[in-house]
C-alpha cells in the first residue's frame, strides 16, 4: 500500500509541477468540442442531446489515449522502469498507483470538458450530473486500467505513440459500449438502465484484475 501511495503522490506532484499532460489533454478535448460546435451549429437542442453521448466519449477516449501515451515517459528516462521493478512490494501496487494517477488526471479533464460542452451547446445536465459523473468514472476506470498496462508495454517500443492506440482501442469496445449507452440513457431519457451498468462493471472488473496480475510480467520485459 505504501508503494501505491508513493507512486500516486509522485505522479500527481510531477503533473502539478509540469502540467504538460493535463494541459495537452484538456486543450485537445476543448478543441474537439469547438469543432463539434461549428459542425453542428444548425442542430437544435434535442438533436444535440441525442448526439452528446457519442461526442463526449469521442473527446474523452482520444484525450485519454493522448495522456496515457505519456504515463511512463518519465520512467523511460534514466531507466527508471527498473526502479519501479525493484520496488519492495507487489508490483501490482505500482500498477494501481499509476492507474489511480491517470484516473484522477483524466477525471479533471473530463469534468471541465463536460462543463464546457454543456455551456457551448446550451445543455442543462445539473439534474443528472451525479449519475453522469458515476457513469463517466466507471468508463474511465476501464480505460485507465487497461490503458496503464498497455502504456507500459508500448513505451518500450519504437513506435509507442502509434502502438498504444492500436492495442488499446479494440479492447475498449465493451467499456465504450456500456458507457455510451448509459450516458445516452441519462441525457436523453433521464433514467439509467442496469444493462449498460452491468456491462461496465464486468468489463472494469476483468480489466482491472487482468492488468493487476499481468503488470508483473510487463515490468520484467
């Protein structure tokens, strides 16, 4: 547990000092929102509400991939990955610390993106905001779990910026399917069905457990 907290604290402090990953992902997400605003300028509020789940998750996923690509960039310098491998604890806790840091950084970006999206497109989501935050958190948990593992795999390859999306995006289909359906239920119908939540919970559980167990072998490579 001490290793988890140490890795989490190190990543958050490093990000706070540099802010390069958070700023880059936030600017990318906001740029996507602005582009959607220009392309959907003639759509009415109902049409925007129907398209909002897909548009939001497009911004979230590509911002997450952009941020995850840099999750192990510092560890790549001076062979710091070897230092993580020598941590006096189960290496799964190193993974949990990295995944938790990615989750928190992505969560801040997602919250600001949703706020700007609602303001730009004149949408009122305050009534469903708590439930929407829960759905986004579940989706982000799956993305960050598998994304952190695959980021550690891709960072040592020659074409790591291309390798991570190629590995990650196909595996995110269950997570995105549940997340988009649940978001659509909330924003369009104002209710939340159990089926997409169940899919999210199962996918998150599988990805989190698998990534925790496999991270030990990834650090050895």
